[in-house]
C-alpha cells in the first residue's frame, strides 16, 4: 500500500515538473538556436584591407584609438565617445566630441561584421568609417594633412614598419583637407594631385590600423546564450542559465507575437539593414532623413570600396554595387542595432529618443506613424504583463 | 482506505482511456486546417505564357543575410533557350511593406538560357517575392517567384 502511494506521489511530481519546464516548439527552438552566440561564424577576412589581421597594425590602431592627439584640439580620441568600460559607447543621447553631434554613439561589439557603418550606413567599411569622425568638425575636428604630420612625428617608425615608407611631407601644408574650413580647403586645392593622393594614402592607413584594432572587439556570451545552448542540446539549465517564467514569456513574444526577431535576427540580433520604425525626431536637432541621405554620401566617399585605397579586388564590393539607391522606405530608415548588452546602455534609438527599454517596447507596441516616410511596424496589442516580459528577456542579453 | 485507492486508480485508468481516444481522433483527423502558403515552385510559366522561367540559388542553398548569386533560366515553351534577354528585378516582403534590401542585377549570360542574378540578399525569414520583367526578341513578359525562408 505504501509503495503504491509513493508511486502515485512520484507520478504527480513528474507531471508537475513537466508543466514548469519551458515548452518550445521545434520551430521556436530553431529560431532560439539561430540567435545564440554559438551560431556566430568566425570573423571573415576583410580583403579590402590587407592590414586587417596584422597584429602590429592592430597594436598601432589601439594606440591611435585612445590617443587624444588624434583630434584638432588635442582633446578628443575615438575612446572619448567609444568608452572601453561602457561597451565602447558613452551613455549620452547624442555624442559629444569637439561639438555636440545629432546621433547616438554606437557600441562596438562585433562591429567588424557590419556591412554598413553609422546609423544610416554612410560608410561601407570599418576602415572608411574610422576616418569620418577624425575630420568631422563636431567630433575629432582634425584634417588629413595634420594627421599625416602627426603620425610622422609621433609614430613614424611604427607606421613605416607596417605600411612602408611615409611620403615626403616637407612642403605640404600643416592643415589641409577637402572637407575642412575654407582655409583648409584652399590649402588642399593648392596641393598637387600626387601630394593629395599621398596624404589620402596615409589617411586610409590610419583607418586600416584603427579597424584592425576594432576587429578584436567581439560580443561576449550572456545568460541567454547559456539558456539557448542548454535548450538546444537538451541539457538541464542550471543556476544562472535558468530562465524565470517571465523571461521565457518574453523570449516567446520576442520570437513570436511581438515580431522583434523579424529584424533583430541572427546571433547579433540584427539584420544589418535599415528600417523606418516611426522613431520621432528630436526638436532642435538638424533635419535627419536617415538612410535616404546616406546613399549619396557613401557613393561620393573616396575611401569607399570602389575607391583607390581599397586593397584586393572589387569582388568584395557587392554591398555597394547592389545597394538600394532610391526607394521610399529609405526615408527615415536607420540601422537595426544589435540588442546584445542593450539593457545596460540606455538611452535608445539613433538620437537617444527613449530613456528606457520600457519606452522602447511601448513605442513598438503602439507603432505610431512616422513623421516622414512610412513606418514598417504595426500595433502589437501587448498587455502590460507582456511588455514587462519582453523587457525581462532583453535583460538576459546583458547578464 | 484501500477502497479510496481503488477508486483513484479506476479514475486514472478512465482518464488514460480518454487521453488515448483523443489522441486517436487528433492523429487521424484530416490536415485541412493548415493555411496554404504562397506558391514556392522554382519553375513556372511567365504571366502571359511567353517563357518558362526557373529561379534557383547558384550554389544550391539559401543563406540568410548574405549576398548570393541566383540563376534565372529562361526557355521558350518548346524548350529552346532564350538568349539576349533584358531583365529588370524588383521585389520585397508583401507582409512587411518593404522592398528588397539590395538591388539585384542580371550580371552575366551563362549560355543555355541561364542568366546570373547577383546581389540577392534575404535579411530576414518570412515570405519574399522576386519579380522579373523580361524582354527578349520573342516579346516581353513578367514572372513572380515566392521565396519563403
């Protein structure tokens, strides 16, 4: 008799634990596996930059990344906004360099895997991206001949060991750039074509050194990744990897009813594409139309993949070659950001429009129309409980 | 005491029987409830029946988020290859009101009616459409392929 009651108690226990175990369909498990960091492929070589995986170039790039000398007034480095202890971002709604910009600093984990750079994709390689803030008057506010003189004076030997001999800079103006102020532009135009391309060559190599360093910045495994690995391998999640009921609901919504995974897909939680999601503009900032205006900029960039400073052949230029140049959905379209680490780096969106994940989720649940162009998101009809669950799940990508 | 357990066991037995019956009903029910998806056939007649078009990834597999080459093969109804065709490509995701993330182009003619379509990229899973406007000596026609990932 006692044996029978023990058996019944055991049956009840089995049924009960079966109920609390996360219950995912095979399709859901496939999606969850596709989001796990373990499905991130190895970083591909960048054939447009033959120094991308040269350790000495990465070492010089790391020096330059943290060097405030790499700015017009000696006060700003890449790391001023891309802070090493803050996921390489600055927690500000809009980045502040020499002046105040109109866009949020992007974090750098996994950046070398992006096909497009900046929120609007106005550059097409990591090394071309690194050059842009150097000459932006609101960011590092320098100019390319000044950078070449500075490199020769401070890092000449290191530079030449990696990239070969520096050009003869004697007789070249101290300050000149096609993008600078009137005096710098005039000085640039007075230089010979050979001088200008020699300076551009040094400038491109600065970008390639910084890019070589940035390639080492990769995302780290999170609680979600441990949970996903256990789910897929059938192992019992333990300790930190156990998801609460709320987190499981949030994950199910993320890959289901809330449609987040439509754009935030793959192990980096981004489709690397551009979307208008109805994020409102900020009063007082200059007009910002997103991707539609970036198309001309990347086409005109002399450091783009079709330009003279690309290494390797043009077969690497597919993204630029097959770029969508004119479509209504490019208006106020911005890059899908990775969600890894997002919970601990507010504020959100391309100009820090939202101060918390609750606000972000509320924005997508409501799906307000865009001020210009058409938003791709539709109202979700999420309950308060469901919105809180989504936020709880997002936090597992930062733990 | 013993009789209570007997009743409980009998109850459990009945419940098991019920579950069994339900399982049989569920498993033998016709599968008509499944919604019919879009036509994903890789070979079809063009809209006005001028050509037979086939569309397939050049390397056999579709990879999400990567630029890929596909092959568009054009034949006449009689099976002769269509040469010298001008091909314009558009498309998008009908349920997301956005177009393609890239602008694919016909970049090469490989012979035997086969055209290489470069720059195809699917950035998300779901229902995609690729629309081809084809112009050849035989005339102009269009064809729409659905790709569901």
